[in-house]
C-alpha cells in the first residue's frame, strides 16, 4: 500500500494551486490520486461573494479560520466561522460570502473527485458550476 503525503508548501505555485475565481484552492487530492474524492485547502478572499452550484459534485466545507456566510437557495443565511461545517448534498445553488474583515479559509471535500483544474466564472447572473 502506498501512503500519500503532501503539504501546502510543496504545492504552492504548482498546477494544483488554483485561482478558483474569488480566492485560491490548493487541491491536495484529485481524481488522479485514485481516492474517489477531492480535498482542498480553500481560501475565499475577504469581502467577496460567489454564486455557486456543483451540478456534478457533492461538497462539504469545514471552516478553519475567518468568518462569512452561506445563503441557501431558499434565501436563508447561515453564519460560518471556525469549527463550522456545511454540506451541500443536493447540488444546491448557494451564495458563499467572506466577511470584509479577512479571508475565509475552508477545508473542502468533493465527491466524485475533481480533475483539479476547475475554476469558476463569477461574472454571470447564473450560478457558476462544475
């Protein structure tokens, strides 16, 4: 059995260090690793708002630092802070917002796994999806 060890420092500036639209996402595990899911260290830039939908993936995010909010499709706003997890289990459209006081850092998990190069297009009225 092979054990995979990776660090943020070694992936900085590599093809796995992706500007996803309103921040960065270091794709620690991708489809090419054969695990069936993706783990990302995701930074949402302070003061940004992203209208997102994952049509092909389910996503769960765990906040490790910063604060912000997620607004669900019904317009209900949920606060996010360190120790908070949210999961999108029905390919839900949502608005993800980082407070203007600082970046929001999340550990994001996707299934099925991402290729690793995906980016959002956030200048449209409709939700950005991949």
